[in-house]
C-alpha cells in the first residue's frame, strides 16, 4: 500500500501517496510486495489510531494512484481510505460502496488490508463488508488499503447507456462512481442500496480525494477533464485534489477541447467538448461549447444569489458520449446528442440539461440525499431550478418551459416515491421530476416568493454537507406556512401527515 501522511493545518488536510511508476502494473506491484516479505499476514494486529486530529475534516479521506491504459480503457488502482468513526459506538466492520462492481468484470479486487494487515471481507454486488479484528472505537481512525483493476464497459444503446459515466467510447473514457468509498452511516446503519437501471441509488457522505492519474498508450490529442485543483506532472500524469466532495469523477478524451472563462466571482468555468459540438445549419456555425459557457455564466451567479455561493474555484462541464447528463461534485456531464442537435437558441435540451446539472452543485453536491429512497430532494429541486433560470433570463419563454418540459408528458404519480416503485424511467421522471416541480411551484404560490426562496436557503443551510431526509426540508416551513401548504402536500405526497413530514418539532 502507498504510504499515507496526514498533515494537519487550519485550512485542509492532504494525504500524499507514494507515486506508482508509469510502467507499473497491478500484478507487478502485488508480486513485488510478496517477494519482499512486505505483505502482511492475517495474524498481524491492525491497530487503529485514536489521537485527536480534530473534526473539521471529513470522516473519509481517499488517496489513490490510478494507472490507465487508454488503448484497453482499463485501469489499475492502488487506493488508501482513511476513515474515522464519528459514531457514538464502536464498529466491528466497515462497509464500502463499490459501484464499479455492479458491472460484469468492472471491478477486480486483488488485495485488501486494514492498517497494513490482511483482513477478511465479503464482496456482494456493490457492497464490500470489511471485518475488523478489533472494533473501531468512537473517535478512532484506521486505514483501508485496496489494489484493484477496473474495466468499464463500452457505451451501448438502451437503458444501460445512461450509465456511460462509467464507460467508454472509441474517443472517451469516463470514470464516475468508480473509487470505493466508505458507505454513508444513517440511523446507525450503513446506507447502501441495490443498483437498478432506473434513477440513481448512491448515498454518499463527503470525503477528501487526492488522486494521481497516469495514462499509458495515450493518443496525441488526449485531454483530461477533472474537478478540483489539477496539477500536471507530465504530458499524461496529473495530481488532482478535491476536498470536501461527495464524489470524484474524471473524463479522458481523444480530441477533447477545453473552452474557458472566469466569472466575476473568480470561479473558472471550463467546458470540454469534441469537434462535433460545432455544427453548421443553413450556412450558420453553431457552437455548443460557447453556448454552454454563456448559459453557465448566467446560471451559476443566479443560483448563488438564490441559494448560496458556489463553494469551489472551478466548475467543469464535459460533453459525454452517453445520453442526457450526470452530476458530480465540481464536474458534470451533458450528453453529446444535446450538443449535436443544438439549434442556436435557449429553447432546447442543451440549455436545460446544462442548467439542471449546474443546479445539482447545490441540490446533491452541497445538500446530499438518499437518491434511491428520496430522489425528489435533488431531482425536483434541480428541475425547478431550470424554470428559475428561464424565469430570470428568458421570461418570455416561461410558458414554453412548462409545456415543453412538464405538461407535454402528462405527469402522474406521487413525488415522494422511491426509485424501486417504477417500471420505466419515464414513469419515474414524470412523478419525481415533473410532478416535483409542480409541487414546488404550488408551494411558492402558497407562501409567496419571499418565503419560498427563504425556504430553499434555509434548507440548504441546514443540510449543507449533510445527507438530508425529507423532514429537514419540511421543517423549514414556519407553523403558519404548514396550514397554507396542506392542500399542496396532500395532493402531491403519499406521506403528507404532519407527524411524518415535520417529526418531533413544536407546532
């Protein structure tokens, strides 16, 4: 395992892992450790550290060395996770969320250690349970080391293509939800769900990510799109630091080109696209990358004003060779079809999906939620943020948005449904996204604009950096607002009783 050094500081903590030579392979690393006698035995004691290192940093700190072969679209990874138990009681096991293992041949685990000692584990789909020789006491931390190989699947047609954020095309390799992380702890249990093809099922707490990426067999025009602080170490090697983040995702593209601008607040926006993002229609050149830059320049400051300041130095948008879009912290994908079908104006999915994914930087990246059980908490809010964008920057198109985005699909269903209740993605979107925006708009009418936006700001402030439950949202309503919103809640929610929505709070 790479050596990890924890350096305390007032602003942040950095985990530094010894670099893997570019020519190293996972098998060679394991063989070398075995021959040298460095590999631990199961009988060695794994001793956690219980010194006080403060509670300002996340309980999860991830350091990884990633060797990517762009020719085969595979990766060898050496990873260390530092986890501190912030529960009141000791833990006798730790569960890792391994999203890559849901795909056939997607994840091959070679080695796992706890504090340098071999550990028993059980890997079942996306759940990796690590047994601890001794319970991890409250306030103590330990290191989990992993060696594994990743083999994303090619992006094909059908429902699976929407998972192209962990997949590849001939020109692009996307790695999202690919590094194992310690599962979220909610209600004294590990919150992790079985994956299905509808919606999303991740529940992530925040972590610090410090990653080195090295690419072999790289084409001459290879480019890396990554969030956070990116430091080039060579033509195909980068250090990436992403702190206090719900996830970590990167994209590598042959011919991926970056367009960039700096907003007035100092945030740098980068849009990565391929050549086909520029199209010609009726003799006119239409540049999707320029359009997305412009709309980000409009949307991000608007959401800062309505919700809260954007909390990172950079924001990255990537043209993805898969449908629709996908949000990550500091980086989002927008499907390539929306670029190649761009018509030059704002009334299209290139505009709306870009704005939707931008809004997820508040509704998901800032305020987390259980995306399987309570998906409306991020998806309805992100979709309604599209309308807020249209309302602010293209007010003449407000009716168009409601017709194009919502009414034309004749949505039905209860907003507070979970992803497992739906037979099709269309039914899920209609109930959670579209009925969700109808509910939010009705709430706005019920209590008025000023109170509604105060509700959104209060919810974000209460849930910032947390994994929110629906009660956190509804508790931001003042007692008199509960009466005003009762009819709306009754119409759109399955669980609309005050005791369910507001919990144990004073009336």
